[in-house]
C-alpha cells in the first residue's frame, strides 16, 4: 500500500504486494492474541524481527493496528491460508 496524502486526508492505496509465508504465520499468531515476544519464541526469530514484519504486514494489508489486522484476517480468511 502507498500513502497518498493531502493536507486533510491520508488514503492507503493497494499496490499489489503479496504476503510471504512468514507474514501469514505472524498474522495468524496475532489473530490468536499472541504478544510479539510469544510470536518470536514460537517462530524462532527475534522480537525486533516480529515488529519489523508487522509493520510490513500493516502496509501490505492497509491497516494501522493489531486489532484491525485481526479483523481483516476474520473478514478475509482466504488471504491468510498458509501456502503449501
């Protein structure tokens, strides 16, 4: 997503970025209400890596918070199915 800003409004417009398998896994774990620390331990990555990847997920999906991300996952489950 790209921010298109004016003096009064910011709109996030899609640019077609697909989620990676790790981003899908992180999103699913966020949906399960896991904290960044717990996600990091579950995935064997650093907590900072989780934070960085969450920012990327937020940008790709067009959300601003973990709550919005969880709602997006509920509303669009087809986008969050792990790839085989």
